[in-house]
C-alpha cells in the first residue's frame, strides 16, 4: 500500500536552484528519472524520519514509564487473551 504523501501533487510548486554532481544528473536523465519527483520523495522520507526521531525524543520519558509499568504489571488485556 503506498504511503501518503506530505506534499499533494496539486500544490503550488516552487523553483529552486540546486547543485548536483553532473554525473548523477546525466545518469538520472539517461535512466529517464524525474529529478523533481525523486527529490520530493527523498525530502518527504527525510522529513518523516526527522519527525519520528523528534517525536521519539520528546516522548522518551513517557515511553520508558509505560514500558516499566508493563514490565511490572503486564498489559490490561493479559487476563482476557486466550493465546
């Protein structure tokens, strides 16, 4: 299942200047790779990774507290499970 995009395809686009190794640009063009679409996907992946890292760091204390509680008391459904 494809993951949702951060940027919707119909959003306004902004032209930017980038410096990329000429050999990469030539190889990408030879392989018929859309540089803009590839960069958008790579930026979305990087943003998701940074957001995940930030969320985990911001919530580390709560996650540790929950894990400690589960280690000590188990989870609420332990008595309900039949497996």
